[in-house]
C-alpha cells in the first residue's frame, strides 16, 4: 500500500497524536517525542496541500476551504480554553479575541499547542503566494516558497516565538516530497550509501538533544532543528517498510486534530483540579490525560463533523 495514501496517513496521524500527548506528559528528554511528531504532522500537511492543489483549480473557494478546515476547529477549541481559563485562571487567560490576536504575534496561543494550526495557516499563505508566482513549475514553486519562509524565519527568530522555526520547515519538506516524490522515494528504497549515511545522521541527531535540551541557546536550537528535520526522514524510512492497519488507528486518525487541540487543556484541567498538589507517575498521567482527552475531544469532533456535513 502507498505509504502516503489517505488511509495510511490517517492511521499515521492517529499514532502521531498519541505521541504528542505522550510527549506533553513526560519530563526532560522524552518531551521531544511531542515536537518530533509535530514535525511529521507538518510534513503530511505540506504533502497534502501540494497534492490536493495539483489535482484542483486554485480558486478562492478552494483556498477558503483549506483555511476553514483548520481554523474552524481551532476556534471551537479556543472557546473550550476560554471557558477553562475562566474557571481555572492561567497566565494565558486572555479574552477570546485578544488571545487569538496575541497568538499570531508571538505564538503564545489561547489554545495551548494551537501554535501548530497558526503556523500551518501562515504556511498555507506562503504556499498559495508561491504557487501564484511559480505556476506549475515545481522547482520555481519550491524556491519561491523557501524564500518566503526564510524571510519569515529570520523575522520570527528575533521574537518570543523563535522556537516555532525549529520544525515549521518540515512543511516545505512535505511539499518537496510531493513535487519530487519519485526521486526521493528512489533514494530511500535503494541500497546505496545514502541509506547508511542517513541512518548515522539520524542516530546522531536523536542522541545529541539529550545534552542540549535544557539549555535555551543557539547550540540547543540548532540541535533541535536538526533533530526535528530528521523526523520526516525517519517517517519515510519506517513507512516504506510498514503498512499500518487497525480500526483503532482509523478512529484516532479521524479525530487526531481534535485530540491534538484539546489535550493540553485537559492536562491543565487535571493539574488545576483533581491532581492539584499531587504527584503522579508520568506514564500514569499520560494514560489518564489521554483517556479524558478522548472523552472530551471526540464527541466535540463528532458534533462538528455532523454540523459540517449538513452545510
């Protein structure tokens, strides 16, 4: 089965959302599991946008639909967080509109972990501008997109939201994967030296953060940038070898966006209420927060999908 088919990517998203919840439940080095998974989310988002854009006419209706698919769930989640912070005040307890505006200025969202949606919306904009510039020329499109992103990254590097550029670029890798898939896939399925060199580099980048993770300096950010860049490469390696199956993964994948959007709020709710002042093993906390996230996020997703279909 094609590792980038709709069925496979949906199941992979189910795995990724579990990894994100796990990462946000852990301490120290294991926290990297979360952003590592988000890097693959960026890759899949870039691939999906490039793929669907190549199959359709880029009309205003098409563009609006793409933004709507990510921003409407984000706004629903923002209401949830607004209510949550009303009962349990937080440092990010902005009013709903003010919080959303501040999110885009410094990536400190009202929707905890919602920065991924905000970043994706920005990347969508860069892609559509690059597509307008390049037309159907894949090399020109990728170069135009990369130039726009580099300008953005240089600006953001000097703000409070500098950390988002550690893995946003994986979206561009996703676009490149679609545009040059035959060439890229050939490299990962061949037996040449590239495979072994890539595996060594992956191993190094997965080990190095253990020595830099606690420090917020240039070296640590460069190491994390390299680590998160390896995530898509590992994904391609693994997905070329394994076919993911299972109704549970199908189900989780279908609601992965909702699980992602709600899980940090659920964890904050647990810390602010039943677990206030209590210590709990990190893995137990992961299971508890995952269970409660599923209880809250999936019904919301179901209701949203039902309403969306009626429209």
